[in-house]
C-alpha cells in the first residue's frame, strides 16, 4: 500500500521540469515556484532546479537520456536524496528514472497526495486521501515485484512469482478501493442528513487558490479559531460556522479545501462529497491573494469550479492580503476589478465584505404578509426559523405576520402552512 513518506528522511530535494513548446519559460518558472512551495509544505529543502526543453516527454525517461548525466551531477553536488518532477510520470517513466538515477522519484501528483495525507485530520478527509492514493497506485503496481521473478524457459510455464504478486496486490487494492467508496457513501449520507437539518439556512462557501487566506477570513468573520498556516493545503476539511447570530434566516459560512493548478483528478474525484458543499452554496466568496498571480489563480479556480459543476453559482470576488500592496498597486487592482471587495483579513478588515454578503441576500429577499389561525400557533417557531419576522400582530381573525426571506424559504413555508394565507408585498430595500 502507498504510504505517506516521511520527508525528514529526504532533506535535500532536486526539482525537475520539462518545458514543452506550449509553455513559456515564465510559465515554467511560476510552476516551479509553486512546486517549491509544495515541497516546503512537507519540510523538505529544495537545493536546485533543472529545466529541459523538449518537443515532447521521452517515452521511457520523461527527460532526454543526455540530460540524465547532468541530473546525476546535481545529485552528487548537492547530496540529493529525492527527485520531484513538475509533471505526472507514467509508471514506466518513474521506474526507469529511479533505476537510472538510484534515487526515489516523485511526480507533482504524488507530492500533492503526500501533502494531503500529512494534513488530513478528520475521518472523512483521511478516507478521501486514502482513496485517492489507492487509485493512483493501482496502475503503478507493475514492476514493483519483478525482483521475485526468475528466468524461466519452455512453453506453457506458469507465471513468475512477481507477476502473481502483482495480481494479488491488485485484488487487495481493488477491494480496498471498493470498501473506501462504501465508507465515503456512508459519510455522504450523514452529510445529507446534516444538510437537511440546515435547509432553512443561507449557505456561503469560501473558495479559491490554496493559501489565499480563506481560513483567516473564516476566523475573522465568525470569531472562530481554525488552523491557519502559511503553507499550501493547510486546510482539507470542510468546516461550517454561523456567520451572523442574529440574522434570519441564519447565514452559514463554510471553509473548503483550496485549489491549485493541475489539481490531480484522483483528488477531485475523492473529494466529491466535500466539494458538494460548494455546489450547495447560495453564494461563493472567491478569495484571491493579491500578491500571488491574481489572474492565473482566478482562472485556475474557475476551471475547477467548472469541473465540479459549480461555476454558475453567484460569486463575490474577494481580494485578500491588501496590506501587502502600496496605494498605487491597490488603485490599479481596484480599477481592473471594480466589482471586487478588497480586504486584509489578518488585520481584521472585513466590514465591507460582511456588508456585501448581507446586501447580496437582501437584494434577493421577498416580503409577504401571512394570516395564521390561532390553532396553528405551534408553527410560529418554524416561521421564525425560515424567515425574518418584521411585524407580528395578534388580531381577532388570527395572527398577522410580515415575513422577509429568500423565495425558496417562503416556498417551504407556503408548502408547510397550507392553512395560512400568503400575500406578497413590495419590498423596499434600504439605501
């Protein structure tokens, strides 16, 4: 089974990248910088980086054979203990590189799986990571047991020991994958039940590139104490907190796993249930780090939202960490993104964002008048849960209420209060 590596055993790392014709050197440099940050997240030290230009990856070694000598020189020079490639290797390429360079090799996908495995804390996150790791490992079993094979001759001889071991491991791994999927289905059912209990609430989700400051925003807006680290993928678990104690309907804010360029498909598939939090949201707060390639990060986040079918959900663009910009830089960014909200969550400057969230829902609210018979007074608690009661008047003919809520909540009340009469009135928005 694929286990999380202990990076303290691999202190010195060499990064390797292939520059294909469709990528500029600037693209490669940005990607390598991100790979360096990912490596740092696991406590390793990047000693050097090497880039080779090729029209296409070498089918056997990913890099050209001539480049392997240069890589060996760097391994000797820096006492390199681990190689990491900025691209996904085929099983054959990984095996050939390790055999030729006599060092363990990870690709970008494995590195991200390592980080997720290290940071997973809840049972659900651990199940999701284990599933992603198992699905990644399954096609890569070939060759792991070849040392058990012996030369055999003749026609019709039985398979070698290594081949038998590979098939046995495949069966074990397939059963494990099936069991993990069943476990996650049970977790998903629990999440669905929890969602039903919160169905009266308005749901806001934080979304964006990893390390954009989503957890800091969550803490500042909700007075929480979630883990905040200046590392990629410090947050993996979806966490939900009450945004406004007095608001009706209640507004819930959820923090979710951050995105990254070339997020492994195994992770997107495994985090299906967690990412459903985004699809169920009424509003997304798209958080962007102003100091880290905003345009590229926006594009990446929108691409992942499209992949999980959440791109159509209303969004507020939130530029965070404005304390890192001077006034001129802020002015340029505000001109380019006039619809965005600019905050510094670490300084507690989120008043404008809080107001934007409130205004978003207020603009979508409807106000109705309801006459409720006294024999249904037990329904008042449900009315207060699903709407904001502006007025209540106990009249001879019944209880008169003026309610404000989003259309879906009012529809719920109409369905559950068939005896009551509803009349919609014009809503006057505050200035």
